[in-house]
């Protein structure tokens, strides 16, 4: 098995929810958006955001600013607001020092996901990134896992690990891709989905499992 570890980004390595709240507060203040527009954004962007959301926002509330400008401001605010805990960054650095290859596989637009990686201090620790917006396919589609491995310079056929908080997308997708899996507990586990190889309450526990993995 190759020393490949693929991680989900939002809700696994980075805290998207608090960053989203902060970014939307700043955006609505900056653009003097109405309370109705702010509520719309918080509902529509709760799980993910794309440039098209800001076209819909502009149309729904008759905003003068271009959708492209609104999207770019949102991307900049998210990248400034998103955080990754120091102990997680330290654990990833230890993985790299132990000759692991680290990739990100994430559902989301490529530009904002990469901006968040940079903003959270994760970018220097990552060998490759596959975002669903790159191919217009989403986890658990095996092709996104294959793209992540390729961008890390390895082959999915050599095996590895998938770590994430989404049962179907991360763990189900990881199983289908032939990877071992670590689930970050939180969301309801759907009936009929094969169990993860490990279940943890914090991503630092997943990093410890990988660091303790023995290799022949």
C-alpha cells in the first residue's frame, strides 16, 4: 500500500461553518445588503457556494454589483476567515516528514477551495488537490479520487487512505476507490453503507492512526 492520505477539506481539516458566518457578515456589511439578502445567503450557501449563487443573489435582490465581483469578494473573505488548528497543521507536517503523500479531495469550486487551503496555511503541506468544480463531478465519484491521486503523483491502484466527515461522499467514495477509510464522526450514518475502517472524534486522532501505521 502506498503512503497516500487523501483528506476532505470542509469540516475535516478546516472549519467552514465559522468561516462562512464571518465571511457573510463582512460581505453583507461591505455591500450594505438587506437582512433578507443576508438570510438568503446563509441558507443558500450553508453547504457549499459557487459563482452561480451570486448571479442568483444579484437577480433576486436587484443588486448593482456584478456577480463576478460579489463572488471574488466572497472568495477573498472566506480565505481570510478559514482556519486550521495548529495541532492539525503540525500533524500533517509530521506525516510529510514520514514520507506520506497528502492530497485534498473536496466538493466545491476549485478557486475558492484552493484559496481556503492557502488562507488556512494548508497549501504548503499538500501534494495535490482535486475539487469537484474541476471536473463537474462530485464525491463519491471514483474519477475525482483518481484525479486526486494523479495530482499527487501517485496511482490510486497503489492504495492509501481517505479521511473525511461525510459518510457517503468520503467513506463510501473511499471504499469504492479501493482506499482504507477513517470517518470523522458527526453526521448521521446512512443504512447500508459499509463501515469505515476507523471512526474518530477529531481529525488529530486520524493523523495519529496514520503516523502509527506500519509498513512492510
